């Protein structure tokens, strides 16, 4: 009641195996008991992590990968509570192709993310082929956000992503219609992180009711992604992904400013004519442009 009275939802973590990744008891052979307990406790979200399940499931066919999630989904559907079902098995057996049919509302598509450019960018920019499998109520999950103070227990540290990389992280996850799972300590938010997480126009791209995942329309060191929105507009992100400079060498980040020019043509977006261009991060209209828009983008920025 306390959590819900503060306008929040409450999640819980388990595994279809005997033990969670942290060594606690899992749901193995107690799926019904756990589902009933979650409903009684008022749980809103279940992350169901593969962990030790491989020790008890010897069937390595597609059926073996699907079995534990179909079973828990059956038990969750039998209780009188709406519980979001998060499948976490790191993308094995192309889960995006069957996660919806197994009852999943979201499914992890990769291994664990870390707060480095290499991890975040390789995960985020690899999601392009999965766009056809995302839609309202069933989403590709490239893992939690790694902005703010991150880590485990009391061993927290400021994200190793530069400010520009953090803008890239949030922008890309919003374009991907990815679940936005805050991975930092909410009780210790600095102003920069709070602004990253609370820009309503940026969040609106993620939460758009059409439910499409952005597609990549240009590859290379400058990637262009586009997402059609419910109101007929198009959200775009231009990303400078070149890694010719190691971000570690750029510390302190605030003293570095590296920009590259870019041009987005309407042809790339399947558009023509005049369009108003709006900067969602700054929440300002940039003007009406015909056939193309040009600007600059920072190193590892958006």
C-alpha cells in the first residue's frame, strides 16, 4: 500500500530455476504458489530471470527455452491481478520471435548492460533487426538505463558515460520504444540525471501509442534512426558513433567539444515538402525547412 500510495508500481525478481542469480530461492516447482503470493502482495511487475534454470532443464530445443515462461504466464493469468511479465534470458533462441506468444510483455534481447560506451552503444545500435517484433504490450528490452549513480549495493559510482553519451543512451532507448527501467539510486539524483529522465517530450517518443520501434535509415559513423508517431509526425535521431577517440582520454568531459556537421534529407525519411523541425531535448522549434535539415552533432552525441 505504501508504494502504491506514492504513485509508484512495485516489481519483484525471480527465476524459473531453483536459485536466483543472487543465490536466493527461485520459483522452480512453486510457480502457482509464487504467482498467488505476488498477487496478494500487490506486485505489478515480475522479472523472471533464467539464472539456474539451465541446471534443471536439459531440453535445449526451442520448446525447452519456452517452457518455463509459458508455465509462469499461465499462473500469472490465473490470478486476479494485472502483472507485467518480463522475460529475462538474454536473447537466447531468438526470444523476440516467440516472447509475445509465451505471454511476455517484454523480453531481454542481450546480456547485461554496463555504463561504458562500448556496452551501451553495441547493445543499443544492434537492435535494428528486431523492430518488427515490438508493438503495443510486447517490447524488445535492451536492458536498464545506466545513467546517474549506478552499481550494486552501497558500491555506487557516477555513470562512466559522458554527458553526450547519456543523451545518446536515453534518446536511442526512447526511439527503440524500449522499457525505460531506471537503474540508478532514485534517492541520490543530481540535476543532470533528473532532467535526462523527466523531459516529457523525449519520454513521449518512447510512450507513443502507435507502439512502433524506430528503424535505422542510415548506417556508418553517423547513424540516422526514424520512428513514425501516432500523430503523423516522425521522430528522428542522428547519432555520431565514431570511436576514433577513446572517451577515457577526454576526461574531464566538460572541457571537450567535438562536433561534426550532418544533413538529414526528407527523402531518407520518406517525406517531401516543408516540415517544422523541433528539438525535443531543448523543447524549441527550430523552424520550417524544405527537403532537408542540417546541423552539428557532438562526438558520441545525438
